[in-house]
C-alpha cells in the first residue's frame, strides 16, 4: 500500500518537477494553487471509497462471498457515477473557485487551464481507487500496485511530450502536464477493471454494474458520509488557509506548494498503515476476532511512527536539498524551507492519529472521525492561522499554526479509541473463527 500510495503521489509530483524546473515559479504556483480545489471535489467520494473497503473486508471476514460480490458491483457503479458528476462540477466551476481562493492574478489563467483538464480525469481516477479499495478489503494490495506502476511510468514518459510538444503534439505547457496525468489515469482504470472482470470472475454479473443496489448504497453512504464529510471539512479548511497564504504572493504560493508535495510524501506512511489497519480490523471484526484488534493497533503504531519519525529527521536536516528537485529559484527555496521545517513537526502525531482512526473506519464507526477533524482543524488550526497571519510573524506564523492541528487530532482520536465504543459498530459479525482470514474465502469463491 505504501509503495502504491507513493506512486500515486508521484503523478502530480512529476508534473511539478517538470513545470517548476522548466517553466518557472509562476507556472509552478499555477499547478499548486488548484490542489485544495481538487481535494475538495474528491473529498466526499473518498469517504465512499473507504466505506467500500469496510464492507468488503467485513463480509470477507464473515465468509459471505455473495455479499462480497454485491459490494464489489455496487461500489464500482456508485463511484463511476460520482466521478462523472464531480468532473462536471469541477470543470464548470473552476474559475469561480479560483477567484474564491484569491489566486494571484499572474497565475490564475494557467491555473484554470490545468484545473480544467485535470478534472476530466476524475471518473477513471475514481474507478481505479474503488477497485484498489475492494482489493484492499480482500487483503490484496499488490495488484493495484502493478497497475499504478505501469501508469506512473506512462505519466513520466508523457509529461515532457505533452508539456513541450513533440511531432504532431503541440506545446501545451501547464495544461500538457494535466493531460499526461489524465491519460495515465485512464490507463490505470482500464487495467484495474480488466483484472476485476477476469481474475475475480465477476464477468457473469456485469449486468449488475448498470444499476445500484439501494440497500448497499444506503449502507455505503451511511458509513462513507461521515468520512467523506471529514475529508470535505479538511478540504474546506485548506481552502481557507490557502486563501490566507495566497495574499502573500506567488513566490510563497510556489514555495508552500512544493513543500506540500513533499509533506504529502511524509503522510504516505500514515495513509498506508491506516488503510491496512482498516482492512485488518474489518476482517477480524467480521470474523468475531475482537482480540486481534489491539495487536493490529500496536504494530501499526510502531511501524507508522518509526517511518514517519525518520522522514521528519531527514526533512529537518536537509529541506533545501529535497526542495531543489522542483526548483532552483532561491526565493522559492527559502519560502519552501520555512514551510517544511514547521509542517514536518506534525508528521508523527498525524501518523499516530491515522492508526487510531483506521480502527474506527474498519469497524464502520466513522462519525467520530468527523468530530475529531472538526475539533483539530476548525476549532484549532484554522482560527490560529487567521490570527497568526496578522501578527509580525506573517506567513511563518501561518505555518506554526498549521503544525498544531495533528497534536489535537491525536489526543481526540486516542481518547475515543480507548473508550471502546467502536466495538459495537461492526456491520456484520459472527462467532470467533479459528484460522487466518486467508483461509476463509479466496478470490476464486467470489462469483
């Protein structure tokens, strides 16, 4: 999962490297400024994807291959529809949203160009991600990695061709970077679908992909809506913060944009281990093995905090070295260094928080994660950002305020985990089963 998430993050990072090093700081800022909008548009759907993992893993652990198959078909249909809807919204509203974020005038046109193309890839991106969530629920994290590896290589090859032009392909600059990403996402989605239809033998149920099972859809929404609302709150919070940062000019936007890409890599261990915890907790709760959950949490915490702690040390010691992959501009490097030094302080508590919230998602108890985000982001981080931006510290005060949020989130998530209330929220359960989850059902049983 970590390697897969690393490759997925590389999609946009490769865009930024080509744009930043060869088109300049303003082009780099135009790519960076739209990411809070992209994240906001996909936030709600992210919750539905997590819900699909929960359903598949619990039905898998409970030895219900009929319901596993139904959850797969329904998840694919629902996420495809949502991808088309969000693409239409993003493309239509990109200009008003950029103005709402107070995007600097010197980058807004290029930002709209990048955003317009990028949103067209939402549907294939959602298809790939829902297939990945299904496979994670079944304990298979290797197949999505293969698909994503091929697509990432394609993106790396296409980026310079689409940005600078080659033969009949015209020079498209920032929009070309977006086109390279979209084409690669279509390729990843095609590979994922082919695998699902073939290896998992759902070809005989393709007719189910043309309609929604309303009972499963309601269950998916009930589980996924709080998680999606949580992600939406995060995206709206980042939009508010970005509107504050944008007032400091395009150099700061570019520096923080590059820094946030590197921060994204720092979050990957947290995301990956959190997703693994979700799948393992879901399988074991479905199998009636509540006793295994504490072991999952213990080893998940040890793994995620160790990796993230090592990354924090590297970022604190060599910020300019990693930033120089994206740009050589001294002003952008200086702005990005200040950003990274403060933001990286929150990586370890963020990782620990994600391990605890992974337990809640695996149990299907996603509403508390919404309140945890509300407390750490909207009651602490966003107000502090607005206040600190007006002090003599300026934008550095903004970064200091942003670093405080994960510590509050960790305290809240740990407190709820210790309460044990999530144990009563499992969607499906049975008497304890002897043996490993892998013995319960194989992919060949999913018809």
